[in-house]
C-alpha cells in the first residue's frame, strides 16, 4: 500500500456543550508494524469518569453525514437519533453519550481516513477490527468494557471479530447482518448474487476509498489527510468484490476460505436481530448466527420493516440499551443476565394485509416469546406438488410419469415460472420457521448439439394469498414489496454433507466445495433438496400458500438479482427445465406449521 505523503496526525478536539459531548476527530489507533486505523471518538463531558464503549468499524465513512449518504432515509429517522454526527447504519453519538456511553466510529482499513489495503470482509480487515476493540478497552475514558452495535455491514463484521475474542469485548448486537459471507450474501445456493454486490461496491465502498480524489467536493466525507492517490495506486490498493466473487465459485478456494470463522467461538452475550423482510441478504445470517454462537446468554429477536429505520425506533432502541446496560454497565432492569429470565427467542407474527413500508400498520403485529429456535412444537408438514398445480398434504398416487416444464433462463425481465397452490386453509394456520423443498428436475438443452457442460439453476419463492384472492406483500429491505420467502440452488452443487452437525432435516447443509460438484447431464432426472430461507405468516382461514419454481429472479428480488452472464452462460443453462412426477418421483415443500398453544 502506497501513500503520497508520510502518515500525519491531525487530531481535532471539540467540546460540544450544545450536544453534551466531546468530539475527537481523526484519532489514530496504532497497529504494530503497519498503518494506523483512524476513528472518531464521541464521549460524555465528564472529565475523569470512565464509560463503556460502543464501537463500529466499517466502510461507509466516519465523516460522511447520514443526511448526505441517504437523505431520504435520514428524513424518516426517529428524531431521538438524529444529529449532525449521525452516520448510516450506526448508533447516533448524541443519543448514546447522553446515556453514558462512549462511541468510537472507525474507518475500515483502506477507506475514509484509514490507510491500507481495501479488502472488505477479509481476514485482514477483521484483524484490524480486533485491534480497534482492544484499543477502545484500554483508553483512559473507557470502563474496559466494549459493545458492538450496528446495522448490516456493521452487524456482519461483529460475528467474525467476536469469534476472535478480543480483550474487553463484553456484548454484541448484530442488527440485520449476515454471518456467512458465501451462503448469505455472495452465492445463494451457489448462484452469484451479482447485482447487489455491484450496486453496493460502486456506490458505497469504492467512492470512499482512502486516497480517492474529490470526496470533499462531492460532499462524500473529507479528502484524505495525506493527499490523493493516483488511479494506478488506488487500483493496486484494493480487492474488487465484483471481480473476486465472479472469479471464485467455491468455499474451498482461498478467497472464500480465508474469510471463514467458527460461530461457536463467539462467547460474549449476543442479541441477534433478524428482519422477516430480509429475505435476500441478512435474515438467514442472523438466525444461523444465533443458532450456532457459543454464548451462554444469546437471544434472537425478529422484527419487520425496512433495514434502515427500525434500528432507531424508540422501543427497539430501548431493547438495545437495556441489553447493553446489562452486560456493559451491570445495570440489568430486564433480566438479560439472569439465566432463564428472558425468553431466548422473540417472534413477531405477521397476520393480515397491512400493506408494505407502513411502520404504523406493522406496529399492530403481535409479538410472542418462545423458549428456543426452531420453535420446539413445530410440525414439519409435507405439501406435495401435483402436476395440476396444486399442493396437497396427501401423498399422491401416480401410476404414470408427468412432466411440468418451463423455459430455462428465459427473459431476465420476466423469467418463466410455474406455481403450485394449497387449497384454502380451513382455519388460521401459523407457518414459522425453516422451509425446504424436494424436487425431481432435469434439463433439455437449448442446443443439444453443443457438447458443453449443463446445469440447472432453481429459483424458489413462497407467496401468501389472502382470503380475498390478493397476494400479500411485505416490507423488503429497501421498503419494496416482497413475498414470504425465497430459496435457490444450482443443481451441480446439490451434494449434501449428511455427516455435518449443521445438516438438519429442515435445513440441508452444503459445503459448496469444488470437490462437491456433481455432473448434470441433459435429460437425466436429479433429486434435489433446496433450502428456502426462514419465514413467518399466519395464513388466515380462506388464505392460500403458493410455491413457485422459476428460471430466474421473480417479483420481490429488488436489487438482489442473479444476472451474471459469466456465472449463468446460455451455453450451460439455456433450454427447458422440467419437474418430474410419477412413481418414485415425490416432489414436496415442507412447511413449519405451529399448532395453537393450549
């Protein structure tokens, strides 16, 4: 990594009596033998006192105002959490310093004012985060206890640094943040999720690279303290996620394997907050992160709404504060630190059609506490696919083979699909938990004369149809209308590691190694089990569930699409995909039915 000038020390200190805090800007956190990490420190005006510390470490710029990063979102933030110091997806310093916390907001290595190699979500940048946490615990204004609190990227990074067990780390609150880089974010079922990575990288990351010219003029933070770097040096100082994810396909390749860590190594108290609407990026990671974390005190809380606003809702902020107070201050008014006092799982129940992107209406959803995840009384119920487009709990008796077909790839704007529907429910029926589908599939290539490798990409969707006959849409990550759940699988990656302790009947475990690839031949039938991300709905009497199989991203995918022609070339995927029915060819989707409590 090269800079134009020697590393400078331009620390600025402001006593902001209006907001009741001391603001230290561009504090350098030393790292042995390499470049420092730079951060902003916001602390209460109370000389000589020590406070617990909340740390965020990420790519979006410690000096980029929330109002500039996403003006429309900022305009909707709860006023209790809006200040001139607010930054995207991070705790507001004014609110938290008033509540007796120091806030440390660090620029990730290679971004903002932190020199070094830009390599987001990598082992190296996680090691930097480790150093930031230990530094924060040792400062004269620190009580020695550090908590992590933030949304999305600022949540996803918490899992991996907590697994490193830095000294001083006392609790984490990963709020809507993936815990599995490969499965949750980059390659759904082995299929490259390229559209979001491109959007995210080009708008929110590379624009804040250390040394990039014109940031201040664009009101995108401030120009680099040491000066601008040339385009050639900038390129040499970064690993591009677009290129890396397109080039690497398997978890045993160095790019992905270097990012691996064990959730079981997380020992600190954990509050994992999962959004039912995060069906394409975060939801799975929060659920699996909670499931496998080794913490004695761990909690899973489900919410609804967009990914940017609920974090700042008054009631949700009170949950955050009570949890952090319990483990960072020893002030437990709720019972988080008392074994068995607080239910480990808190589920919000989606019933009825309240519209989408409507926080007031969604606030009417009821909440229920549970003793474990998955909910122990879950009845995993097979709904069999029938060739006539229906779903039935009765095992079909088919004496002859039938095929339901749809065009593979098709149009990116409107991929072909087939749907299967339950009959109207005879009573209100709750579906909460993990979903898995079992299908028998084959492909007839577009041009059978081409002697190239073949494959099948499966895109699955669950939808809920209200008694009125109208599909109910829920609030997605960006406030867009989404269905209940989605799932994906590349047929050549169908191999399941049945001996792995993470393999469960309701959630098949795949390693996605290069050694797991299985051949897909034209015309041959393959039985596959497809993970669909967890979901919740109370299907009302007269409502129906629709199960959809398609050739690409259908309604509700938003910017989280899988459209790479490099990853999904016509030569490999084009043609006709088939679902086979008949003797020995059972197709079904298993739904987690929750019986009424007595």
